[in-house]
């Protein structure tokens, strides 16, 4: 999915037969080379704050060895309510909406449920 509003992340889940199940989100960001180190610091802060959320079971961030301006996030949420709480958190708004998203050249994500 391309960059966009928060609702793009979750609209497809409304009425889904998996509603109430754990949700897994994989996000890949590409940034300008000159922003990469700044973004890493922001993502470290986001990771640390997100891991403290009650409904977050996993929140990992990686940086590409071959393309150091590319980052990957792997996020697992207990359920839809936990994902909604994450998106509503102050740290998400500050670090993602007003932090890394304006710097991103590309953002791709996939939301899946366990099988």
C-alpha cells in the first residue's frame, strides 16, 4: 500500500472474519540518504515506546545493510483495539505522523493475520 492516511491501514479490517485476532504489520520505508541516521534515532524511540504498550506483542525495527536508507518494521498487535490504541498514542503521532512519514520517500506495508 502506498503512503496515506491512518485509515488506509485499517479500513480493510472492518467486518473481517478475523476481527479480534492478532494483527501483524510489516512496514518498509525508504528515506533520502541524508535523513537515514535521523530516522534511525526516531525509529529507536518509536520502538522503545511501542514495546511498552499493553497490546503490542512485538515491535522490531531493522535497517538494510545494502541500502542503509531503507528500514523495515515488524509489528504484532494483540487485536484491533491494540492497533487502534497504538495509532492513537502520542508517540505514534509525534514520531510517525509528524516525524518519519514527512521524511519518507516511499512507504509500503502489509497487514496480515496469523493462519
